[in-house]
């Protein structure tokens, strides 16, 4: 089953999404993995404190 949704964006919203996608395209997978590891460690620390 395929669902398609169309959303109307303002010019500013479209420009913001485009800028985000361009920035994401420049990030290497290894850098994303490293950031996820750092965030996971932070999550574990918060759980251990509670």
C-alpha cells in the first residue's frame, strides 16, 4: 500500500529544506556514525543518573 501526501511549502520553507539537504549531503557517513555514538553515550549517562 502506497500513501502519497502533498504539502504546500512557502518559499522560505522550501529554501530551508533545500539548505538542510545540501548540508546533509556534505556530511560523511563516518561523521554521522561518530555523532550517533556520542549522543548514545550521553543518553546512557542520563539514564544511569535517574
